[in-house]
């Protein structure tokens, strides 16, 4: 069985929507672009680039504890040989005895 690369299976021109996008507009995106899913991204999404099976993640997320989960999921994709991440976070929820920001 021959393995396909990430580049071969990934969508190159992803149609996205913001969290505030009205439902009717998302339905129109489904119809206009013949897609069955539209990722919802906010103002500071994690940008993903893939070059020769090496994944690079750059961006900002709310909670630090999400970073290992994101990295583990990306590394589990068949064909990925390396991953480099530069992800900032707003709140260090791995620190002990720290209250989240209000």
C-alpha cells in the first residue's frame, strides 16, 4: 500500500468563516463553493503551512494547555515528518494556583 502525502490530501484554498458570520452566509458558502464544511476561525488563527512534509504552526491561542494537543494531532497525520510550532498563548493554564483572567 502506497502512502499519500499531506500535500496530496489537504485542501489548498480553504473557505473559512468568522465566529460572527451569519448562518445564512455560511449556507451560501456551502452552495457557492460546493463544500460540506467551513472551518470557523477567529481573528488570530493558527496558520498552518506544509513544505516537503514539514508542518509549521504559527499563531496565538487562548490557553497554553491546548498547544500539546494541537501538536500531537498534527504529528499524527500520515506523511508528516517534522513539525515546528511557534504558538503564543494568552493564559498559562498549566501554571499552578493561577486564576484565569476575567
